[in-house]
């Protein structure tokens, strides 16, 4: 049984490592794409119009996608490092994704129900983030071997 659990843990670590590699590659490509878009916006667009919202929204959207990816990478690294899920980081990623949605949202063609739903999500996630940050809550996996070793040391 112990060998099977060790095999599962090894497979889990390999999968997490592969996810980190893929996410890092996606982030690198996204940053390059953002740089190219920004270069074109600043140097190939007329100077008087590049600061207009219709030009800047795609830049902000791409920037926030990269930021979401960085936070996801941080979450995966934290999981790999100490076998815990940092709920604070997960909620932060959700808040950033929601902020991205709100920034690129077309308010003129959006129903009031959707706006109320987004506002409710912001309030719920913001409250959750505040409470988790205040308490320092994380979800840790119980490692049976560590628990058994600690109990043996106590004896």
C-alpha cells in the first residue's frame, strides 16, 4: 500500500511539473505577444489616438491575462513546494479574472442582470479574500507518513 501511495505522489509531482512547464511557456508567449501588440500600438498608430479606451482595452486585457497566468503559476509552485492549496491565491486569481472581465466588458450592450451578477461575484470574492487574508487560512494535505513519524517521536 505504501508503494502505491508513493507511486501516486511521484505521478502527481510529475504532472504538476509538466503543468508548470506548459504554463511558463504560455506566459512567455503571452508576454511576447503583448510586447509586439504594445510596440505596434505605440509606434505604428497615430499618437493622438493610442490612449483612447478602444485601443487600450486589448492591452489591459492581455496584461491581465499574463497576470492571471503568473498567479496560477504561483499557486502551482506553492502546491509543489509544500503540498498545500493556498486558497488566498486561488481567490486572487478569480478576482483578477473577474477584473479582466469587467475591464473589457461592453457596458452599453450588457444587461443589468449580468452587471448585478458581476457585482455580487466581486463582493463575494472580495469578502472571501479579506476573511482568508485575515485568518491566514490554507488547505494542507495530511501526509500520513509525517503524522505517524510525529506520533512516534512523541512516544
